[in-house]
């Protein structure tokens, strides 16, 4: 009996030693394995008064770095319609996604971002409301710039004022480009701004926010206050509301940081 006991004891020691070594290997290998599947899918949602074509420079930067970029052409007809348009694009992705929203689209990604494929959120000069909040609620918390003017047609469709578009929306862009953007601006149904979100994806997922320090469309202080409340990682970039056009490299870098979880 003593001999058997000694043999079993020795065997146990070898098993324990092997387990410790194997565990040590797992500790060293697992982080590498976790990093072997970086986020490569980027989905971008444009805001009001623009469309997806304004993101061409950011698209070029990201695709050259190996990212798969898709841009949502949301209809700007209701929050639900824009969320559905975003969900259709998310369904096409083959893995985790960084979901990016500009301006009004911050509301859209806040709700659409609960999709299980969304791994991180990026707010670009955007609204970041909580569940039950609206864009309108936040827009009145700070003074508006004089050039931030909108007009509505009889059906409640809102346009950025044609006479102040350049200064109010994209003051740091050349006049010729601003004129084209003005002529091709995509209006939004005004009721969108008063529609509360039903989900707040940033509560469960990492979020990154860009403050456009020269923004005349959304007061930069509003952007900071929303981001701080949501514990969003903030990057301040000198630029207008169209910072993604005037500063594409800086905006792309924040998106890359989100993909790399920095």
C-alpha cells in the first residue's frame, strides 16, 4: 500500500507540474490569440444636410490601410428609417464592426449600435443621447451660432439655410466645394430631431467622440458634455461641422483607434 501511495503521489506531482506549465502557456498565448482577429469592418452613417459622398477622403485612407468600409445612405426620413438603413448594412458585415456616425447620425448609431456585430462606436461632431432623449433636448442646452440657421418647408422637411451654409456647416472648406455641398444638401424630416432613442448602445460598448472645435452647427460644448456624460474617449480636432472632410486624416485615425481598441 505504501508503494502504491508513493507512485500515485509522484504521478500527481507530475500532473500538477504539467498543468502549471500548460496554464502558463495559455496565459501567454491567449492574449495573442485575442489580438489575431482585429476589427476590419467600418460602417459610416452620414448626418443631416449631407450624404455619404462627403466621406470619400476618409474612405480612401481607411481602405488603403486594409479596412473594409461601407457607407450608409440613410434616408433622413425618420429615426426608425435611418436605423433600419444602418441595420441592413450591418447585416452584410462578416465580423465585428466599428460604427461611425456624424452629427444627427450620432442618434442613429446610438440606437442601431446595439446590434451584436457592433464592437465600438465613433461619434464625429455628433449627438450622443441617452435612452429616452432627443437631439432637440441637447441642441438647446447651449447658445447657437448666428450662422446655424435652418428652414422648413410646409411638410416639415428641414434644410440648412442656403445663405449661411458655408459659414455654418463647413467654414473651413473652399467656397467652390461648399457651394456644391449646399446645392446638393440632403434635407431631413424635422420630426427626427424630436424622436427619442429607445436604446443607448454606448452604455455597453466602447465609444470614441470627436469634438470639432470650430463647429457652428452643434456647439462644441454640447459635444463635450454629451461625450463626458457617456464616458466617451474624446479627441478634439480643429475643424468645422464638416471636420471629416477638412481633417480626414485626423478623423480616420480616431476610427482606427476604435478598431484597435486604443
